[in-house]
C-alpha cells in the first residue's frame, strides 16, 4: 500500500510539473550580440553538467552539481530567452496543489487535509 501511495505521489508531481511547465517557453534565436549566444549555450551545458553531477557522482560533488544548476538557471534569465505566458489563478492553483500534494505523498505517505 505504501508503494502505491508513493507511486501516486510521483504521478501527482509529474502532473503538477507538466501543468506548470505548459506556460514556460524556452526559445533560441540568433542574436546580434555575441554574449547572449554564449549564455544560452552555457546555461544548457551547466544544467546538464549539474544534473550529471547530482546523479552519478559522490556525495562530495553534489554541492558543485547544485552550483552548476543555479548558474545554468541564472544564465537562462541573463540570455533573455525565457517566455512566461499568462495563466489563470485557478490553473496555477491546481497545478501547484498537484505538485505539493505529490511531494507530501512521496515524503510522508499521507495527506493531512
């Protein structure tokens, strides 16, 4: 039963991330400024390097993995290639509730409503 609750929690987290991610668009385009292309490529490489570091390397290198992910997210915003579409408050509420409920089910195995 506990396994099924964790599986349901994972499904809720995936659903919440999916619905939240529907309104975030990452674009790439040719830029007249050379530094925007470097920061866009650097953000992808930094995020991938951070994820690889978190998944495959030892406990000592996890700090570097999180640092690479933070730098990558910062470079995405510096390059100006993130578009946030308008969304309704209801849509945001439902997707965020799915995400948080799923995390609660994964960590504790129950929901306190």
